[in-house]
């Protein structure tokens, strides 16, 4: 019988990015479990104001990935430790622009990725979720 | 001990990262697991998308997946979880019929849902396997 | 090594009832990967269509049974994909969802997706052992 892995909550250093708490939602920004960090899906929240940033899709992707980077670094991890990303776009035709920005964040040895389109809430153009190694 | 993260060398034409200029690694080792990117139906020699029915695309995808996993030192019987995205859930039985022929007993856990898929794909499949 | 978590009650064997080529859950590497859980009666496997709320209650009940049979629990959830058929029901989802994850909720992403058999909700979860 394997030992139970310890489970802890990941919080961003910047409290404006703690959407779970700020919007009183039944989730946490991320969970650390054993070697892994599972992050909740993130959207384009302005880290200065905590408000949604609804500019062009390139800006939304950039904001979201910067926030994801902050979240991982707050937990002692990094973008280089990401193993899997899910990118959900409100509009499937935004894929090429997403690609252009995404590669800025994962230039070398990028993680596994699945990208597709679904209806998103709050007028968000994107929602991005990832799994990373904790260390 | 720091868990290993590495990009696993994959079957060349299936490396969509190089074929289509996408910032994606098809198979990433992280700790005990292999995280496999979504696969759409591509020809394993040319890397070109192969459009067909949901059933034929499923067959192409899982054939390619089998090769990818074996090249990575794993196998279909080490897959723990599969996510299948379909362009419509009406095609789920057709996907399932092909899918059932690939995964040996006992099959991995799975979630299937319908969504809008890139490049006109009828089905895309991602999975996580033991390394 | 990976290990199959068998259906603790016959209704949760979706393979037997619906031909879905999947195991209810797989344990590996200290984690439990569950197949997307649907609102089916845990004894009979019959579909329990209803409101999003009623369907979510059935799903959580089924997950509780499955995870506890594997030595885990809803308190050990680490990641959830909450599939809902329409994002208009987001608040409804939250109202029922929070009842089950009060002791430290997991990470979550909500997917607005087309779900099998016209169900309004499905939960795709990973838990720790």
C-alpha cells in the first residue's frame, strides 16, 4: 500500500490573482500533490486591478500565461516544469494567434498540449489550465 | 529527488511540433507519467492531416498513439486516463467501437465530450500513461 | 504499476450497461484517475436525467462511493473538470458543487461541452489515494 501523498493548496503571491477567493468560488488556484501541481483554469485577469482584461486575443493569452507563470512561481515551480497544458478558446479561429503568443512562453521543450474551443464565461477569449512538476 | 521532466523523442512525422510549427511536444515525461498531447488523425509518414469519418480518424489516431507510446518505452496497456473530444457526441458509439479494439483489458479511465475542434478534426484524443 | 478500481456497485459499471470501453478508475503513482462520472443510478445503472442540481447530486454520490471504495474520498480530490451543457448554469453548478467540497476544494476548470445522453453535467476527476 503506497504512502498517502501530502496535498496542499497553491496560492498566488499577488492576491489579485486569487480568483477562487475573490469571487468566492468552490475551488482553489491550485493543488500540490506529491510531485505535481494541478492549476485551476485561468483567464485574462489584469494583475494590477484584478479585473478581466478583454483586449485582443493575443493580449488575453499573454495576460493569462503571465498569470500562470506567476502562479507556478508562487508555488516554487516554473513554466519550464509544466508537463501538460489545456488551452480553451472561445473562438476556434483564434488558434494561429494563440500559437504566436504561446510560443513566447514555451520556447524550448514545450509541454504536451491540447487546444480546442468551447463556450466560455464572462466574455473571456481564453481559459488555460496546466499540470506541472512541483520541483 | 527532483522528478524527471523530459521531452521524449517521438516518431518523426508524428512530432506535430516540427511538422506544423506548433509549440508542442507530443510526449512529455514528468515524474512517473508520460503526458501525451492531443492527437488528431495524421498520416504517420507525411505528418499531414487525414480527414475521414470519426471512426477512421479514431483508428488513425490510436494507431499513431500505439507507435508513439512504444517509441517512448511505454504501451497502450500502461495508459491510465484518456480524454476524447468529439465534434459531436452523436459519433460517440462509432468512436467507441474502434477504440474498444485498441485498448487491451483492462482499459484505462476515460472521459468523452463534444466540443469545437481545430482544423475540422472530427475527433482528438489525449492521454496520460505510466512511463 | 497501474491498478483498476472496480465499480463498487453494479450501476457504476458503465461498460456493462453502456458498452463504454473504460474502467471506472485507475490507480497509479499515488493518484486515482476516474472516468467521467455521470448521473446514473449506482445500483441499476439507469440514467437519472433531471435538473443540473439533481444530476450533480447523483454524480457526487457516485464519486463518493467510488473513491471511498478505493480508500480515498471527496476530500482527496486534486483536480476536477466540471463539464456543464451550458454556461448559463454556472451558478447552479457552484451552489451544489460547494456542498461536497467544503473541506478544502480541489483545483477546477469548468468546461461547457456537449455531454453524453443529453446530461447537463459530468465530473471528470483526479483524486489522491
